[in-house]
């Protein structure tokens, strides 16, 4: 598959600055889900 990126597309796909409030919010939510959900599943797993 060939993907051509034009100058306009690279501006749109720039992303969010990680040190901005939105970037920190996205990072925090990502860490909480990445660590919290598996840890919750391990600790509160099915008890026989």
C-alpha cells in the first residue's frame, strides 16, 4: 500500500503538543487505562 502525504495532510496530522493541557490529559487517561484496567482485572479477578 502506498501512502502519499501532501504538505496539507502533514499539517492536519500534526497531533497535539504533549506539554499542553490537552496533551497531558490524553497522556494521563492513556496511562490510567493501560495500567489500571489490567491491574483491576488481576486484583478483582474471578474468585472461586
